[in-house]
């Protein structure tokens, strides 16, 4: 039997375990180790620690981003040093394939892969604005995996070749989640059993739209005063959002518990799930909420509609204003038979379509295809500049 092929997974992210980090952990855990040996290179201390604890080979380094959003933005020497480190790492571990997990590492891994003659695939977990698609060099990546069709739209609009692009929805590791014992949320919060607790999970940032959920909850409480909201996550807007609950006089019904490493256990102790997201690429938490058998309230936005169907396995609302969120939450609270049915349907839908084994199998097939027939690195600088054209076309369209 031939030896497993070495896959270098390069991840750029924050010092936490959230969507893209969780996806990487589930992927490397689920890969067929008789065929592929994962080796990880990351700037995330949390991810590095978790991988090391699981017994995977992980290297930790700082990743300075050229033309990034934070200083130093013009660290050309740092960028060149990363390319040299990448080439050295590829040779040291006899790497057969590179998997870039998030866009940023394309800056140094694409040129390194080209010089070493190694096939490369980039996996995107979110939509990137034109500036990032340009400066991170996404269009030079020979193959791109997106976790939803919604993420692919701007790339295709730029002119990225469709035959080099694959959509692979995220999967969830059910065996990992089943180890999390349900938390008695109502007991934890000092609530009686007749209270209804919605959960919402995510970074406390503008894009997640928690301010809209608070405003909707204010209206819900007029007729359903026993409704509560559990907020799982943290972020730059936490203080602002806490003050907002005081201003709206709903602070007794909103419960901030910060970041949690056992989100599924908290979800299993709630009665429903609500999202106020203004934009959403995929939303792994919707998969977990469905597995927890919660009726889900979510916007018609981005990749959400690729997972959920209105009145079949979720209550979806038009992503505009507060009233649609309020009305959707009201339906879950008032139409309990419908809520139970969509929750049951959602759980079965995830079990049938979004298990990690399905996700991993699709990614392994892409690995095999690239190793057998590697796509050449897109070296045309004109191709790399294509997001500029899309940016101006969209700007003029808005202006008209």
C-alpha cells in the first residue's frame, strides 16, 4: 500500500476556535489517515494548542499581511520571509498538497507553491470584499473551495474560472457534539420552566445584527413577557449592546454569557434559535441549532437559504428592518405545532446532508483530483487585478 500523502493546511485567523477553526479541526480529525497526513501551519495560538492536544503536527508563526488592515501594511520583507519559510516547510515535510484555510495565506503560499511545483487549493469560509480579493491574491489560487454558493458569486463576477471552483458545504462532527451534555439553561439563569429561551450565537459585531434582535424582542415582550434571549459570543460591540438592553428596558430578558467552548450543550438547553444577521456566508451554528432540534428563525440571506427552507425546516424572514424578525419570532412562540415540526425536519435534514463524513469525502475527492491533474497557478497579473473591474462596475450600478 502506498504511503499517505502529506497535506499542509495553512490557517490565518484570530486567537479563538470559531467557524473556520472548527471546520479545520473537524476536517483534519475526519481525513482518511491511510491516504492523507495533515500538517498544520497557523498564527492562532488557540488552534495550535488544540491541534497539538489532539496529536497533530502543528507549527505556530506570526503572519504579517501585506497591504493589510493593521500596521505594518507595507512589510514587504516580512512577506518575502514568509514565502521563504513556506518553501522551506514544504521541502522539510515533503508536502504533496497545500490547503489554504482562509484567504490571507494565499499571499505567500501561492508563490511558494508555484516555485515548488506543489498543487494548492484555497478554502473560503466567508465572502471577501474586492479590496481583499485583490490584495490577498485570491485570483492567483489554482483552485478554490467555497462553503456556499453565495460566497462564489463575487469570484465568478470577477471572472474566476468556474471549472476551478467547487462549492462544499460545511459538515458537523456529530460524534464530537454528542459528547457535550445538555446544560440546564433555565436553571443556570434562574428561570422557571414556563419561560421560553431563544439562543443566538456569534461575534458581537454589526454584521451579526444583534441590535435588530433586541429591537424585535422589545416588541415580542409586549405580549410574551416570558420570552428570553441567551447571547453566546463576544466582540467589540458587547458594551454597546449591553447598554442597548438597558435603554430598551429588556436587560432582565437578555443574558450575555460570552464565548463558550461547548456551544452545542447550551443550545440543547434552549427552546429556539434566532439570527439577526445582516450578512451570512454559511453559518455553521444553524447546523448545530438544527441538530439540537430547535425551531430556527433566520434571514433570507447569503448561504442560509442553501441550508434551510422556509416553513419546512425554519422560519425565514425578509432581511429588512425589525418587523420581519419580530413576526418570525412571534410565529415560533404562537404556532407551537409548526415550531415542533420544523425543528424535527431540520434535525433530520442535517443528519441526512451535513455530517462531517460527507464534507470530508468531497474535499478528499478534490485533493485526489488536484494531485492527479494539478491546476496551474494563475500567474497572469491581469487576472489578479480583476476585482478592480468588479468594484467599479458595482459602484456605478449603485450610482445609477
